[in-house]
């Protein structure tokens, strides 16, 4: 597999946490980061993984306790809404923007 394709696939796997059950998000992220790809590219991806943890998963404090993420997992996780075929956004301006861009 070409290196660009491998990077893309693995980074998309991080983003795919949005479709994992809320209760499994943290464990699935830990499992993904323990994979060979993330271990082999740990130095290169350090800032991205740190951002991802702080924002979406929750980073660790100096005692090793996980802190709350900037955006709580239930707020951004869309697994249930996809399964229930619910709207993917609550942004009412999106309809206007779509219509405006298509005109």
C-alpha cells in the first residue's frame, strides 16, 4: 500500500470514531493508537493525536487521569442519528448556504 494511502486510511479511522457506540469510543481509540501504523508513526503524528485527544476524546493529566474533552463525546458522536436516519445537522443556515451556492 502506498504511504499516502496508508496515512489517509489510518487518519480516517480516527475520524470514524464518530460512528462507534459512545460507550466504546475511548477504548476503540486506544486500540487504534496501539496499532502498528500509529506506533510506527508516533513521532510524526504526535501533534495530531494530541489535538484529537484534547478536542474529541480527552487527554491525560499528569497523574494519568483522563480529562474531559473540549467537546463531549455524546455531542459529536453521530452513530445513533445515522442508524435512526435523523438529520445530520441542526444548522438551519445550511439550507440557505446550499441554495445560495447552487445559484
